[in-house]
C-alpha cells in the first residue's frame, strides 16, 4: 500500500497509549505505519515516561529530523515518584489516568488547534488511543473528532474483559472470603467465558509452539523438558509448527492478505474522517 495522496494538508493523528511499555510499543509501531502512509503524527506520552525515555536513550533519540512526527506530554496525575527509575503501580496508574488526564489532554488538543490555526501544523483529524485511556473518547466527542480505539493485547483477552460485568452480576466476584484463595475456587472453569489462561492454552494446545510446566518446578524436570525441546520429537514438531504459523502471518500481512486489507480499510476510514474502531481480521 503506497502513501495516501490528496489535496490540502496531511491528515493529523494524535496517538495516546496506556503508559506501559507493551502498550506504548504497540501504538508506536502503529504511529510509524501511519506516518509512512502520509499522516502527521503527534504521539502523547506521560511526563513520567517521557523523562525516563530521555534519560535512557538521550535527547537525540526523539529528534530524528522529522517535522511531521512530534512528541507531546501530559501528566499522569500521580504524585512525584521517590525513585524516577522505578516502575509505577499499574492499578494506581490506570485509576489516575481515568480520573485526572481528561483536562490536560483537552488542553493539549487546544494547543494543537492553536498551532494549526497559525499554520504551524495540520489540523487534528483523528485520535488513536489505547482502549484503556477512556478519557480520550470524551475529548473526541467534545470536539467532534473520529477516534480509533486500539486493543494491543489479544482478541481473546478482550473477550474475557467483556465478561467482567457478567462475573459481578452472577456473583462469581468479588471473592466471598480468604478461603476462596486456597479451596480450589479459583481453579473452577467458567464454561461461558472463552479463552481462560489464554497464553498457555493457545501456545501449548492450539498453536503447538509451547510447553506447560507445573508450578512446582524442579531442576531435573526443567532439564528433561529443555532436552526434549532441543533434541526430541516434541521440539521438532514445535519448530515445524512455528514455521507454519510464520508462513500464515507472512501471507496475512503481505498485500492482499487479511491483516493487510483490514489495516488498509481502517486507514482509509480514518483519512475520510469517519468514526471507527480497529477490527481483528
């Protein structure tokens, strides 16, 4: 797919990831894809993560001479950390962004709008946000902007999260007391929720590219498992399966493949200023 061409300024996408490494990486890859296809990019980090990035990679890491790929920051609402290099508590971070980030984000969009009015950058045409950053939806609706919501994890985990309210309504959670932690309650299967223990199940059973080891790990068992993977038939089968899945991924992502077509379709919708959400192929 080549770059999009049209008269007038470039489309301007503002990307806002959840401030965790895996989420940032996923949205940053999407930002680079959009940029290659002709979008002006504003990538929004929290002040905390932006400072960490500058400390670890240096100021020049974000200054690659691209005037149409910019970084902006907003505060995450948490108190200043005692250790600038420590990881932030995930639950506190998610709660704080939900409660405190809307106003700073709206102010950022206001500054971008002012810069666009002065002819310094193209007007913002769409927002692309991690689905956990709920406040960006409110900002988009207030300004009448289309927004793309990205779920960086697997589609299976998204289906699991979609059942949270059902768990509450059926009394599965919250746990009744501490005995639920030790009496086997947490091991019970809930047959109306898909893909429990998704990573292990898919890697070991469905995809055939991984092995499961008991939680009571012993050295000799690990050694036996590694030897089997290195030299045994199971290891050979897994390597063959890995190559098969690699071929499928390459076919889906090349021009004409399902992932390629899905990406192309969503990019076109964003360009046409339509509301959309990313779909799995």
